C-alpha cells in the first residue's frame, strides 16, 4: 500500500490557562489530546462532534496555525511540526483551509481577482496572467469572470464560499481542510457547495478533512467519518458503517439525533448533561459522565481506539467484539 498522504500521530494541542498578574500557567485546555489518524489520497474524512470538542483546533494544528504540544503531522512522510519555516512555506501550498464564515475570511478591501490569486503570486505560480488564471479558477467554481473586479460584500453567502473554494484550489493542493464551511448556508445552497467540493475532489484527486458539528452534512460528502469527543477520536471508519452500524455510545447518540426518512431508530441514545470542560476532563473514558453503558472500569482507564471489524472504536463495552 502507498504511504498515506497525511499521517497524524499522537497529536496534542493544549492551550495554556494563565492567571494572575504574572500570567502564570495554571493549567491547560486539552483541545486536542492524543489523536492518531491517517488521511489517504482522494478520501474525505468527515470530522464530527459537538461544539467545543476540538475540531477547529485539530484542523488548525494540521495546517500549522496552532502549535502542537507533542506528536507529529507527517505530510508525504515529512513532519510539518518540526520543519523550518522555508520548507514549511513550500509544504503549505499543499494544504489549504476553507473557513466557516467566508465574509470574515475574505479581505473586504481586495477584489475577487486579488483574493483568489494572492497565493499564486506569493508562490510564483501564475501560469498565464493574473486575470486569465483568476478567470479559470472562477469558472472551476461556477462563477462568471464578471466577478473579477467586484468585492466580497457584493456576493451571497454561497457565492462567497465558492470564492473561498477558488482561492483554496489555486495552488493545486493535495488536502483541503473545510471547517464548518457550509454550516452557515441554507440547506439548498449547502447541497450545491457540497456538490462542487465533490466534483473538484473527483477531478483533482483531492483529499478533504471535512469538519462539521452536523452529522447529516458530514455523511453526504465523507468516505470515512471520525467522531470526536473532548479532544479524542472515539470512533473512526467507513461512512456507511458508522451511519448504519455505529458502535460507540457517543456515535449512537449523535446518529439518533439525526432524522433519517423511513427509518426507525432502535436503541435510541439520548445524552444527559453538557460536554465537560476540556480544561478539566473526566478521568478514564472522557465520555463516562454521560454514557448510558459506563461501568466502573470506564471511570479509571482510558480506552484506546481499537479495530472492531473495519472500524476503530475506543470503548470497553461495545457489544460487537
Ligand atoms: N485560542 C484558544 N485559546 C484557549 N482555548 C481555546 C482556543 N481556541 C479554542 N479553545 C478551547 O479549545 C477547545 C476546543 O475548541 P475548538 O477547537 O474551537 O472546538 P470545535 O471546533 O469543536 O467547536 C474549547 O474548549 C475551546 O474553548
Ligand atoms: Mg469549530
């Protein structure tokens, strides 16, 4: 088998909590706490979990916007977390990120042409001319070249997100991290942007890390789903498997919250309580405080992700052994 496009090993991203006049570090928010996962070429991993579980921090650490506390992110075999800045800049062309709110991530003072060719100019990657390259990129995302000299505020949310996609694909990346990229859009527009992302994936063999709190969106586009809870992945496997035969009680709870037409839900799991704080996570399995099947062991030992069939599950008490 070929080596994975991205190999993430034991990745931890902790934010220090500072107190007092001397800003002493009194603890850490363990936003990403020991994640190991591979992203293969051409696959879309949907990363799903409640707000605050660390999804954005995970994406930002992969692309280098947050510093990892420990662990590694190997991109085509090279560790991004220890690279010098020149190598990192070269590698950074290959990983792009599309954010939730294209309005705040698109500079309001730049024209669309400037926005989508900024990276090309910086990396010396203009092929024909700035205008010709920008026109081609706009066409790729279904926008007319008339958009070139206009400004972000002149476009609708869906169109702005297309502009964000045009900017991301300009440098022909291998991986695009989409962080809640369609969450702010109406359902019909969401579907159009998802279709665009899927077309581009097929055309350019792109890989995506598709982050969303919304499982019904994630399942539309992902080839695999990773379920995250309080800084850790609790289940990871092929989309069909995760949706039709979830094993972790947290995944079951997420799935029972998503209505599926024509399907009645057996063993419905309704979660009690709020997600605990990442600065003071529960010992043992982090989910035990809300888990309907937790036993004493779960309060003390941390379950590792283990192979169960063709999925990986971090739970001591799943039935299908
Ligand atoms: N810059 C930061 N400084 C301190 N804590 C942060 C920072 N960014 C996020 N956090 C905390 O890290 C945890 C994970 O946040 P985030 O990655 O944004 O989660 P998600 O994207 O799943 O909603 C939360 O507890 C959040 O409050
Ligand atoms: Mg987020």
